C-alpha cells in the first residue's frame, strides 16, 4: 500500500530505506526497532511469573517505554504527544 501511495504521488524513491538521512533514521526508526523485540521478550518472560491478565495490564506500558526510549535517543516529543502517551 505504501509503494502504491508514493508511486501515485510521483515520488517512488521514498519507498526505499535510504530515502531519509542516516541520522534521522537512527533517531526515529532504531528506537522503535529496538524497543519492540525487548517488549515482546519481557512480556513472554512475565507470563512465567504472572497471569495473562496481569501481563496485559503491564503491557499497556509499552507506549510509555517506547516514548521514553525515543526521547532518550534524541527524538523530541511535544507536550501533546506526551499527554497522549499518558492516556494510552
């Protein structure tokens, strides 16, 4: 779907990973790519010690952890974004 969208817009080069600068990629993509597998591993490990319901409640902290890691890696989040993370 993304490929069709960018081709339709006349910018097919944006479907490739090198379409954004390396520093921007490191600040925006890498924190999410690192935090997602870590979240899955921690959730699976927690299933050994707690029930599925408790793990689901703890799992709701995933957006908060992702936002904090992104912020630590240099991504700037607006006050509105932090408010939405707290609501999530």
